[in-house]
């Protein structure tokens, strides 16, 4: 048995970042990262393999980040965490003793018990190069592609597959709107319009009864009795924490199925930390269990776990939920609570929105309208969430909003917020959307 | 005499925003805006008239913003503020009584006493359509253009003039680097490289002795004795507060020459507010007088002044200083203190920087490297400033950094900051520059 100071299980966003952070904060410690994959896919880049990027091999996390940070990489599969002995055992017959262990085993695609999901050419999205290569080969040939799930993954797969393949692409979404868990009505409506303009068929309020076919998928039967043709089906309805190892080792598991961690990312075993999709999360808003699973949450958690291994210095404030997507040239970004989420959390709230060009004057290149909507708690004026729809800079505007949310800034604070503006980069200082959305909310408080 | 509740003098960013804010917060009040210009130029867009935008007429603030907000526009020049009578008088012979007055008279180009500045074709940058049209006509024809001043204005004029005109373009900067008041060495160096790649000649450590010519400019004589040919000279060395009216009315004037205001933007007269370039400013860092003059500062101040007119509700936290520029396809953005400004303010500080692609994987379109550098107070870890160099989204990244500065967040807060990331919009969550720059600083604290 080899003994090392820190063992990290998992090589995706959480594991990699936890290892790098451990190295940064504990330069004298020996860090080993064990992962089962020869090559690690950039998780958020997976939909783009099927269009813009072109192949799984062009969507890999470079291992140079490990060697550069003096982290030993072991490619092997951990089969057991022996907490009493303080060691992990692998398929390859090795065992590694640890002082501290970080579990970053990620998630697996959610597969609800819909009949026919076992048929050939029904594709859950495994983060595996060979699986995705096979999937790409099949999708190239089919005439009709059905994507089950109209969240980010479904929408991104639809947009990318439409770019590259000849297939008719439909999105089947149970809820009244695509992207409905992340955006309010008017944003979802615009997203669906853009999907249609791009030749994709979003079918909302549409429940799948079963997938039909003889060995291989031939169609999707809907709850309303219709059957639509489909020679391939992508299942993009979310992910479940991959906690088999942790569960077998007796670590406590939480209400959403993740490994329970405290705010320092420590599990029910003092020497074991967990982060990323496999870890249970609580919401920044009220502290209830949060089902969100995002690479950016994973890395934030990993930076907490990695820094705390030999002495607590960081605590999680809970999951805010900040993310974005793109349809064509229009970016959609969200942070914190939408109106409907605010309602579900029991807040009394007011909203304000502002829309303006992202350049000034309008003759500047790259012109695109940008809309910002903000949600505030009514009595205190504290910001609860924001949504942005506009050009690609929306992906960074949302990070300014996220900072304000994490600092519990009020509408008054944001109304006098000092921004930088520039003709070629942003809206005018008079029209700056973020600030004007706060003013609009104040007017109805 | 006409009596109105609120009179605003000035129609640029500050005056317009003060009037709109007054309307929003005091819907029952009558608001009149008096300005002398028939048409108001977008101030930050002025350099772009000479290249990308094409003419002054395409760079105007639309008057629709006034009518839409039920603000009466009077085009006339105010000649006197009679504080005892509570009225302003105009060239046109009108007088307006006011309950509250907002002075937003802006700034004028700084003109140091360099001999020859009175020659024909030496152009200070007046915010005036006819002046700029004439200037455009002249610049089109000359062979050699000298721009005095290598700050934002100088650099932007150089880049735009080079795009459209045949002239050799030189920038004459007294300091060792262009853009040196806003960026540290490595950023300035890259900016100068980009200027050179674009065929512009930045001449630093270069002091102008006088402008020479017979009636019309023919050259610029430097302090080292050389004379360089120039048939036109642009003077872009800053601006001075336009306070003649205020001074004549006996309002107190501050150390940088602006109208003294308290944190609520009230002048030494309880019924008179001032905002924008004409108002004296204090730094967010330590509260000393600040010479910064930016449209985005003007609008933030105007939102404070406009809301406070009939009851104080907002206070300024002082000027952070957030702004950006673009050279070719590379944006430069800054907020708060650079290393050298931090030193001048007496801080002990540490810095951290991180550079990474703005997309993940690298095959995503729009790839550009983005570098973020952060400056932190050493003992408390509080962020003092940030600089960004990268793609156009840098203009919004700096606003996230600005939020963190205004909230006095620490490096630890930023290291666990929850960002949104997306393959088509930002760097990867593992490499996210802002967060990693904080981690890099923590490593040396």
C-alpha cells in the first residue's frame, strides 16, 4: 500500500479543481488524483461536440493541468473506500492510504422508468468519449431526432445537432415552456421563437409515454396518444449524484441523493470531503436542499474543499445557481431566483426590467438588444435573482449580478452601482440595463 | 417668469439622467431641462465618429428619452443662476424659477499653456457637432496627424483615425507608457504593441514644447529638440470642470476645480445639486479629491442627485473609477486601483493574475485570451482594483469586479465566488480568471 496525504477520486471539474486547490494551499502535501477515464471530457462542452466543435477528442480537459501542479495522476477505478483503514482500493489491485480523501465522483444521467429506454439508439449522455463517438455516428444518419427534456442540455443538443445533421430535431418537454426552471415566461418564449427560427420543433406540455421500436428505436409515443417518428432519442432530463462508493462506505446521503457535506464540504467522516455533482447542496436562499448540478458550482465547492483539508478556512454560502446558454447568437443567462422560484421559496417580491442596445451609438458593430430582469424581496429590497438575454457578454453580465446576489445588495445599492461602459462593449451609461432594472423595481416597491 | 419644480442645466449624460431620475422618483413634479445644444453628442462615442460610426449625426443622444419621460426640453443657454430669487436666466431672455436646481454643465477640454495651441488645425475635442464635422473634413486630407495625450481619448482617436484616414498617426505621451494612469506596465505594453501592429506610432516619454506653423499648424516641436511634421494636432489630455455659472453664483468650488457637493450631491446651496464632470469628486479609496471624469460616473451621480431632490435617500460611496477601451479586437478594462495607484494611496498590497482562453474548449468560436489582474490590501485581503485584457466581454467582466470592489470583498470571498460559465461565452469554470487571480494573490499573502 502506498500512503499519500491527499487522495482525490474523480478527474472532472470538481476533482481537478479540488486537487489544484489542495496543491495551492498545501504545497508540502503529496496529492494523488485517481480517475477511471483515460481522457476527461469538458462536461459543459459535450453538446458542442455534435456541431461547433466536431468531435469528442476536441473537447478534452488537458492533463497538463495535473502535471504542472505536481499532482500524481492514476488512471484506475476505485472500488472501495475503507474508512477504518483510511485507504481506497482499485480495480487494478492497488490501494492508497490517505490522510484526507476528496470524493468527486460526479453524476450519471437521470433515467426515469419510461418503457423503451433500453432500446438501441436511445442515448443518455454519458461523459465518455467512445459513447459520444458512437452517438455522433448514429445521429449523422437519422432522419428524425427526438430530444427528451427542454432544459439547457436538451436545448443545446438541439441547436448543435441541427447545425450539423440532416435530421428533423424535436424537443419534447413536459412543462409549458422550454428552460422554464431557469427563466420566466418572456425569456422562455423568446428562446422557443429562436429555436423555431432555427428549424427546431419545441413541443411543450408534451409528456412521453414510451419509446417504441423493435430492438432499435422507431418512434416516441406521447401521453396524448400520438406517436412521432424517431430513429434516435437523446435523454436530457438531468443527472443523479453518483454515490455508490460513498454509500457503500457508509457516508451519509442527503434528500436529493448526494453525499451530505457541511458548509466546509466535509462529509460525515472528518477525513473525507466531497464536492461537485456527487455532493448534496443547499440553496443560498433559505438553505433548503438544492437539486442544481453545474460545473461552476462544482469548482466553487472544490475550491472550498481543497483549501479546508488541513484546517478550515472557507465556508459555502449555499448554492446561488448561476448559468447561461446560447441559442444561435443570443445568450440567455440566469442567477438566483426567477419570479416563479421566488414565489415557491415564499418570498414577497417585486421585479424590474430594462432593455437597451448593447452598444452606443447603434452604429457600433456587434449591435444586439440586451434585456435584464431583476427580482427583489419586497420589504428589504434585497436582490434575489436576475435574468439576462442578449449578446454573448450576457455570460459575464450575469456574473456581476451574481456578485450582487451573493453580497445581498439592495435595489438602492444597485441603482447607484458604478459601472464601466464603452461604445464598443456595452450599452450607454444612461441606459445601462442592470442599473435601470433596479430603478424600475424601486418604482413599484 | 415661469416657475417649475425642478430645473436641470445641461443635456449630456449627467443632466439627462438626473432629469429622468427626478421624474422616476418624483412623478408629480414638473421637470425642465435647459441645454444650449440643438443636438447632444454621445460623449464616449466621439472618437468613433472618425472611424467606425462615420459622422457626428450618427452619434447623437435621442431626444425621445426626454419626451417619453415627460421632461420639458428648452434649448437655450443659461447665463445666470440667481440663488436669492431662486431662478435661472437665459440668453433667450427667459427666466425659470425653481424649487430645486441641478447643475450638470459638464467639462471643457483641458488646454495647457503650450505655445501654438491657437494655430489653425489644432483641435481640442469640443462636444459640438459643427466643430467635429469641420475636424473630420480636415483630418481626411492631412498626411501627418499628431495626437497629444496617450490616455483613452488619445488612443481611441488614434485607432479610429488610422482606420479611416490616410494620415500617419502618432501619439505623443509625456509618461513612460500610454494608458499608464489606468493600467499597470504589462497591460500598457500590450496596448502599445497593438497600436504599433495597427500602424500607429506611440511616442512615450515625449514632451511637447510647442506647436509650430504659420497661421496653420505645420509641426510639433518636442522637448528634446526634434520637430515632427503634423498638419493637424488633436489635443486629448483631459478635461476641466465647466463651472463658470456655478462660480458666478457663489457656489463653493473644490480642489480639482469642480463644484463642491456632499455625498448626497448637494452643493453649498441646499436647493442646488450638481453631478457629472462639473461636480467635485472624492475617491472611494480614502476619500481624497479624485480628478476622474467619466460618463458612467456622471450617470451614477445623477441617479443620486435626481432621487434626493425632495428628501435624501441615496449617498455616494465615492468614485471607484471603472472604465474600458478597445484597440482593434482587444478590450482593456480597469476598476479601482492599479499597483501604482495603490502605492500612491499608501496601501501595502499583493497582486494576483490569471490568464486563460475565454472559451472552452479552444475550438469554440470567438477564441481570445483573457487576462485578469487583481490588487488586494495585504493584511485584510480586501480587493482594491482589477484590470482585464481580452475579448469584448472584458467590458462586463470589469463590472463584476467593480461590484466586488464596491462591496469590499476579500480575496477569500472572491476565491469561492459562484460564477456562471459556458463554453460559448466564458472561460472554463476550472480556469475562470477572476477567481483564479484571487487564488494566486492568496498564495502570496
